[in-house]
């Protein structure tokens, strides 16, 4: 490797609304000598839509990512700037790029983000469900047993779960989620930021096993178990103790706990924290 250090930019692109491409992302894409993308035709349409003249497109997808690494490193060795994009949203999270990013860091090159649109964060922030802690699962496995195993790992954690699912498997997958997690609040987000954007709030039991006939790309947010309805005052204390242990300012802790409890307000929880009644005493 030469002394030159190149830069790999991980660039978020619009989910559907062209206006969501940031000026900084536009500038990076304009000056990058090489743009790595899942589909060169889709990337070309994005650049044309945005009025950007590309350097050169190079496909990078699951099946060829490992083989592309030496080629990309050779360009970075010459001090070039390279952009990594996905078909839409933020690369790497549920798209190719992890192996490449790791290899670039290990080779001593700069890896920098140009953050922006993300289906995960977009769905989570409008869901009305507890935003933290949350776990992103990517696409769920195909087989019910594998789905049960993937979801079951997080059933007792109190985390909000976010995952992608294909329209033809959604009803069946949510039935497995209901069986594994119990009946929880959830939000189905469809076609985020696009013309036919739609949000379907409810509980897992409202959607499980049904033919939902939804078109487009789907993101699902499933909230943590609602513990107050089951365990009363002891559940409040247990949840508060867990959230206090996780850290944060009292109001932040109260908001997180409220997302896990039914029938208790943030104000009431905040007052319990201030009076010390949220702690468990052995």
C-alpha cells in the first residue's frame, strides 16, 4: 500500500422523495471517482434525477462484495474518493457494504459517513413506540422456526424491535411474532417518503395471519411488552429500576419507562424517580 490514503464515503440516498438528498451528499457523489452501488441502472436514474454527473459506477452486491474488495482498495491506495450507496436509504444496515467497510478500515483508509434517509429511523421516530432501547433485525428469516428464534432472543429484553419484511410474507411473519412475543403494539410503515406512504398502527393480533394486500417496501416496528396490565405496581418499580440502571436524565428515563408500561404517564414516573420510589429494595 502507498502512503496515500483514500476515503470511502458511506452515503445515504433518498428512500423515495428526491428532496431528501442532502447538499453534502450531492457534493460527495459529484466528486467521487467511483460510485459503488447495488444496481448501476438505479444509480444512474438517481444521478440523472439529481442532475449529478457521475465518475464511474461499479456494482457491489452480496454475491460479489468480497471479490470487489481488492479492486476498491487499489483505487483507495491512489488516494481516491469513493462513494458507497444502496438502492435507497443508508447503506450497510441491511444492504451490502459491511465487508468492504471493514477491509477499508483494516487497510488504513478513511471511512466516513454522509448520513441521511433511513427507513429504520424514519419508521421508529413516527411509531409512537418506545424509541430506546431498540434492536434492528434487518429482514426476517424465511422459515417460521428461524423467525421464532430471531425474535425470541429479544422477547425478555424490553426492546422495541424494527425489521423489514416482504409483502407476501408479512401476515405469516406477524403471526409468528404474536406467538413468540405476545400481543404487542406495532406499526407497519409502507412506502416511506413516497407518494403512497402509509402507516398502520395497531397490535400484532390485528395483523397476524391476514392477507394485508400491501404493496411496496415495508418496515415493521414492534413495541416492548406492556407490563403494567399484568403486574401492576411491582411492574412499574421493576421497569423503572431497569431504566435507571441503563442511565440517563430522570425525564429521559421516565419517557423510556412510559413506553414499556400501560396506564402510567411520564409525569407520574418522573415523580416516582424524584422521590426515589422507582428503585427496587431488597
